[in-house]
């Protein structure tokens, strides 16, 4: 059975090979429409196999506490609006699970790696 790394290597090789010919063409967008679609499909597959980067996790999932003067000094989650008395008691939002700290983001990355490697959580 093929490993994830082997599949990534093969798909990357095919992508690089096709991309080199596509880039050398005089009118690639007009003459090689199917090749452009094939390259896009390979990129989607490679992205799915590689999983998210730390930057993507932080951009998509990371939240922060916002202070609200109108709510009597409460803080609320920037992702879901959960209200709390203090921000420093939480690593993750109790309502939506978004990570608030660098350590929490690292925990999410480790969980994603374990799932990607088939080890579960």
C-alpha cells in the first residue's frame, strides 16, 4: 500500500512536469485549458494530502478575547461571541473550541498531525 508521503511525491512530480511544459507554451491559457485544470486538480490533491499549515490554522481557527465596556467589563470570543468574566482562565473557547494561545494552536496542530498520520487523537 502506498504511503501518504509516496503519493505526495508522485503527485508533486507530475505537477512539476506538467507545469514546466505549460509555462513554456506560447499561449498556455488558450491552447492548454485541460492542462490548466489538471494542474489545479493536482494542487487540490497535494493540499489535501499535506494538511493545513500552522499559519492556516491560526488564520482560520484562532480567536482572541475582545473586551466590552457595554457588557460591564466582560470579554467575549472573537469567533462565536461567548461571554466570560476573565480571559486568562481559558486556553480554548468553552463554546466553539477556538484556540486562544500559542500553546492551544500547537495542540490543534498535534491533533491534526495525529489524524493525518492515522493515529487518532
